[in-house]
């Protein structure tokens, strides 16, 4: 829930195990304790979407936990370090080496799909220059722009942990199949229905709305790759594209808020232990002041549900 600096500080001093989201400045002033944090000024609160440099979003856990930091050379062990019964929340600074390493390689990390791994990419207020995306290890009161921080939580063995996503996007069946022969966060050429094409030209000629992501078919599951920019003939993405995945442009969404709440109405278990939602959903859906029922948490610059995803709500339930 959203709290003042004083309220969050009291929970830390009371030795609570916490996940905290807020500005770089506020996070760096918090006292040492059993918490991890990441930078953002965007939140989905119970009362609706909110932008605030004066509040912190705090999630408290009653489970046993451990906190560990990971450089890019160490991040491949994040799932192996997780408890067999539980879940881990990983915070990764945007556009750092560890962000790129995780995005491109997480599927191959040891134990990645045997443990419950969620988290988010920390960011900044897009309208305020000079900020730095950070992840914070509260046990050391250390803020990092080049390391990820994980809170590994141990859940009693008689409980069931479930990692879930809400993706309001689906492949547009009228879009051609788009595939890539080179992997990464950017692309010049691709194959459109098997024909080599300059992707930037295809976007311009077909007036593609880049607010709509590419949706990849991962064994029947739709995973989004959001467009970041098109510059000098190069298309940049917020997550990497991969060889062997068939992508299509997403179907158009007329009303973000309505579509989200429609999807959420289908969910039976909404008592989330943790959740986060994407900055692009917040901005493109104009969600400031609007309610997304059931789930609250930080608005993020990329979401983690095992792998990195975009324009997606990620949540964890314990039942």
C-alpha cells in the first residue's frame, strides 16, 4: 500500500520484511532493515493510478526471507538461490548490464522454471531529468544502478505458490507472421511471412501503431515485446526478440481500463502477495486516477514472470 516515508521507516524499524518502491531519493534515505527496493514514481493504488515523488509503495511479508545482490556475472544463479517452497522478487535497474543479461538469458538459468521467480525493472519519472534507476539492498542500505537485488521468501510447505500474468493483448490474426534471424533489443531486418524486410519500413508503410506490442507465440502463450523507438532505420524494443518465435502485431485495444477489468473479472484468486504492472499500460491506457480492480503495486519499466515480459501485469498468489 502507499505510505509516507515516516510510515515505511517505522515498519523497517519494527523489523518487518518488506518490498518497497519509490523515488531514488526516498529509497536512499530509508533506514537499514529487512527490505529491498526499486525506483519508480508510478503506482497502481487501491484508489487508482498515481504518480508521486512523496510516497512509497510498501508490501509486507510474514515469511522467512533472505536478501542477495547480483551483478551481471552472478545473475544466472538467482533461481538456484531461491527456496524450493516459496517465491523470489527480483528488482533490476533499467538499461543496466544485468538487465540485458537477464532479458536475453533467463530462460537458460539453472532452476529458472523450477522455482517461482517474479519481479520488475526499476525506472525513473519520465518527466524529470537526472534520475537513475536503482535497486536497493536494505540490509546494507546500498543502492545499485548496476546490480539486481532479490528477496527470496520461504513459504510453508503446505501452501501453494502461483506466478500469474494478465496480458490484455493477443496476436492479430490478420497480421503477417514476423520472425527474426538475429536476437536482441533492436532489429533492422526481419522476415515478414518468410520474406526479408526492413522492419522500420514495414512499420511506416503499413502505419503500424507502435503502442501495440509484438506478441510472440510461446507454445500457445502470448508474450509481449514492446516497441521503444524507431530511429535511423533501427527498431528498438523494451525486451529482446528471439529466433524461432513467431510474432504478430497485437490486436487493437479500444479501452485499456475496461479490458483490464474484464480480464481481472475472470480471475478467481485475487488476493495477491505481490503484483506489478507496466509503465506502458499506465501511459497508453491513461490509467492515472483510474482503478484496476484487485491488484495494486508499483508501475514498472519491465516485468518479470520467470522471463522478462512487457505491457503485462504480473502477480503472485499464495493459497
